C-alpha cells in the first residue's frame, strides 16, 4: 500500500490566510484617534479630569510623527529677549500667514503658549537652559525675537517621550496597532469609530460620546516628503469628510527648504531649520550664497516658503547640483556647536550617507513637510461640522495660513490639546443619551469586507506611487492651471482604477489592507488639494502660481472644500488693532515666479 505523501506549502501553493472576524467592542467617554503629540496631550487633559479616554493609533506611540520635529517650540517667554510678548508672537504669525490665519485662533495659541511650556515642565521635560536656569530660546526664521525653546535638535522626540510618560502615569489605555477606517455617525452625531488590528485583522467597534481626530495631515502624497512611509496620507481628511465634515485650505502645503536627496529610501528626510538658525549657509552649484537674491535682509533666516522657492528657482534655472539640489553648509561652525546644538542632524547624515557635516556640506532640496490646511474647525474650540467631533494638530486648520512659522506646530498641539480635551469632556458630560445607527455600523463593516474580497489586477502600492508622482509634477512648489488640470485628469484615472485593486493579507499581517485605506485617503486629499489650488489664482506664501505671480487681495479668504460643494470661499475675521499695529508689511521680493 503506497505511503501517503505530505504536501508542503510552496510559493506556488500559498498557505491560506486566516481572516479574523472577531469584533472587539469597547466603550469610552472620549476616543482619541492618533497617538502623536496632539492626541496624547488631549488624552492627558481628559484623564486628569477623571474621565474615561482611549487613544488609538496605527504607529507605535513612541514613534509618532511628532518625534521627528527637531528645531523647537515657540512661546513668548521673554527669557532671552524681555521685550517679546504674546501680541508680537501673534503679529508675526498672522503676518507670515499672508493674512490667511484666523486671528482668534492665533490669539488663543500665542496667549496660551507659556502655559503649554509650563505643562511640559510639569510633566518632566527638560528644556535646554542658560547657566542661570532660564529656558534657552533661539531665533527661527521670520520671528521678531528669540522665542523658540528647544531640547537640542530633537525637541519633538523629547515632547513625545514626555507625553507618553505622563500618559502611562495616568494609566491611559493606548492601542497603537489599530487602524481606524470609519467614524460612526447617526443623525449627524458621532457615536464612535470602527477599525481593524494591523496584526491579526480582528475588528474594533469603539463606542464613544466624543471623538478627537488627531491623525495628521497629507504631505505623504508627494514623492519627496519629510513624512515616513504610511503616515500623513490624509487619513484625518477622509475620516472627517466621510462623516460629514469639510476641509479648509488643502492647497496650502509647506515645502520645507531642506530635505536630503539621497539615499532614495530616505529622500525628503529633514535637515532641521535649526541648522540655518545656528548659522548654516545656502549655496548653489556655482558656490554663490543665493539667498542674497531673494531676501538680502534675512538671508537664510527668511521664511520657509521663500527659502524653499529660492532653492527651487536655483535648481530650475540650472544652478542646482547634479542631483537636483543645493548645498547647506554648517562646516564653518565650531565642531562643538554642531555636536551640542545639531546632534540629530549630525547623526542623520552619518546614518544615511556616512557624511560628516562638520567638514562637508549637505545636499538638499525642498520637501513636502506640513499640511497648513486641514479639517474645518471652529476657531475657538476646534469642533467640526459633525456634532461630537473635534480635530487638532496637523489634522486641523486655522493657525498657519499660507506660511507656518517654524516652531508654531508644537505649541499649537499643546494649547489646543488642552482646550479640545476640556471641550470634549464638557460635551460628553452634557449628553442625556447617545445615538446609534446600525446602517453606519453595517457600512463600516462592508468597507473592510469589500476590500478583503477584492482580487483585481491593480496594485495598491503602485497606485500610491502614481498619486505621489502626479502631485509632485503638477502641484509642487510651483503650480499653473495647465498642470493642475492635467493632475486632475490623471487623478480621475487613478480613482477609476482604485475600484479594481487586489488586497492580499498575509501571515505577517494586514498591511495591504491598511495601504488600501491609505490610498483612499490620499486620493481624496489629492482631489481637494488640486481643486483648491486651481481656485487660488494668485501667488501667496507657500502657494506659487507661475501663471498668476501676483498676490490678489480678493483672495485673502480661506478655501473650504467638500465633495458636495466643491470649493467655497470663506471670509476671515479682522485682526485686533493692537496686534495689527505690530505687523510689518510682507514684502513680495523673491516671490515672483516665471
């Protein structure tokens, strides 16, 4: 009798993947989506109020995007320059926003900034100090005074560590392998969220009285970006819009002047603005210190939008390096200054290129860095169009306008993390009953089921790359109508191909399913960006239209977008006269693009 043969799975006979259909049902008063600085700060405020809170994220909490913020955090403490004030900080912020920041939002952040720093010190963060114990503060581009506090050049990492430690001390539950796919809404009111575990694919149904959206922006939809793989793909934008929210100023994306070019897998990784703040010099291929042509007064300490445009222009006009970049040189600084003040820049270049920046210049180019627009929120409490939903951090909009000052994003998350946390607690406390919707829940389950069942020929990662390519080509540092329209045509093709993707979870986890949702978010964010960029027929701050090189006063408005309404103009409230008196005119020198 023949012996039965044992068959061993091979690459031609893949082992069947077990799909975990368990559904974990959790309940909390407030759900925070995102475990970066803004999400954790809100969760801390809620926990300190004695209210149940749950934070979920798709990245390990110690590795959230906040940890990449290097240079510093702004507050008018006056430790170095006693004449500084929150009013001057507000004036600088509004001035450099090119008039598109919401004045009330700016006042709230700048007035609350000192408390934000005090909160971090209370949680145990150790800022760089002067010999007499004062918090050190340094210049960042376009600030009137030294108001950027820091911890070396790894300020964001220290803030994230501090907030994680405080969260652990408060026993805040954090799930950092859960991907939220849909907000649950009934009759226009939030009642929770739905998602899946990235490792085993099991589902999560989370009931909550209030939800805080802190899942970042959309700068990963460009090819060269300071964001890492699988973060800032527009998740917040899609979740809010599908729940009934709107987006504001999606076209206003800050391109940081200094992203490294090589190696390809690290392209876009930031060289901190602190390198320029400490005295770094920018030169083109010819050795010229080219900022003299674009902002001779402020030179390398000019605003990010001007420095990025200057570098782009040098490259476009043939004065760039062979790899399509420019040089940033700090090698003239004392070695001890570099090692003490720029340790992370030094380490990054050694790890990625084996480059010693104490003796060699750094090859850089503009990189998509920060979403200055985001989900539409109320200027005071950051509530959205959807009852029970708030947005904070890079997911939100209102503070930065057309040019974000370096160091303002970290203080924003601390100030509004505190405010939004309190607002969500008040809302939850006042609810008499919570709503439910079986239809909303069924839609959430079907979204995942349909993707898992899809077996089309289109590859999700390939489509993601096509989105990044089209956004880089047609909506980069400089834009024009023909390019934007071409980008929309290509995007329509990708949207159609998206219906024919194949999803293949494997024994290693459910990353392929997550990539599919990332792609859905990226496509929505790309459409909002392109349509708003087409409507903004002017050059203002980060938004450069080569076919409309002048600033148009009639476009000193916010552009609000939704799939139903398209682009709608929204008026901006007037600036307080006291703050307006401190604002200098924003020169257009170096802004014209041909």
